[in-house]
């Protein structure tokens, strides 16, 4: 069957039934426009790519939630990418805000034991580490952030993300391994 002749609503219905070919056709039709929407919201290409990817994953998982009576399929698809773009921005802003808060806290530490050079090095270490965490794949970054920034246990992360505990442990291990091999993070140990 040629999926190119199907309307978007029918493609979404088939995606809800886990039809990979229908998903591929939906992607081919909407990827460019969704990417443009994500770029307008995120204003940073790497964030827009993340948002677009998350939007398509969400579309794959939640296609059963689409109702043609609620509106046009294209509006639904673009709402998903818009919402994912905002989610990506919120995560980035939260990490940047934590980094700024940590910098401010470091600046308030008493000078005893920390020279200006040591404080500057600590701020640079925090900046590099935050950048390395942001460069992780989304799944690994999410687990690392929930563990280290939100202070959740692996079991709590598994419950929050509705994932098997083994998946959370694997993502954490892979993320930490990537961080350990990151050139910026390695430079921190020298």
C-alpha cells in the first residue's frame, strides 16, 4: 500500500497501531515544518533537534490520544513539537540557573582556603560539567539530572519515568561513562 495517499488523520490512526511505515510517512511530511517550529521556539539548533526528536517520540507513543474531532492533525502535531520545545528550553534554563546559583554560592564562600584562582577554577569546572551533561543523549541526561540535581534514587527515577529499574541503571552507567570520557570533564582532573 502507498502511504503517500493517506490523509494525516489516517496515518496517525495507523501510528497508534504501531505502524512504522505510517510513522515514516508522517515524519516525511512534517519533519521540516516541525523542525522550523522547534527552531523558532528554542533558537538554538541543537535544542531544536532535541525537541523535534522528542516530539516524534511523543507522537509515536501517544498517537492513540489524537481525536479528529478535536482539530486538524497538523495542529495536533505542531502542538506536540511546540510543547516539547518548551520542555527542552525549561530543562536548559533550569540547568543554567542551577549553574548560576552554584556560581553565586561559590562566590559567597569565605576566602579562607579558596583563593580567587580556586574559585575561578571551581566555576569553570561547574560550567564544563554542565556543558558535558547537556551534551549527553536525552535519555541519559534525564537520568543523570534526576539523580544528581534532583537527588532521586534510581528506584524513584524508574517510578517517575515509568521505566524498568535496569533501564535506569543502564542509562546512568552509560551517561557517567560518557562524562568520564568527555574531554572537558577529563580536563577537570588535571
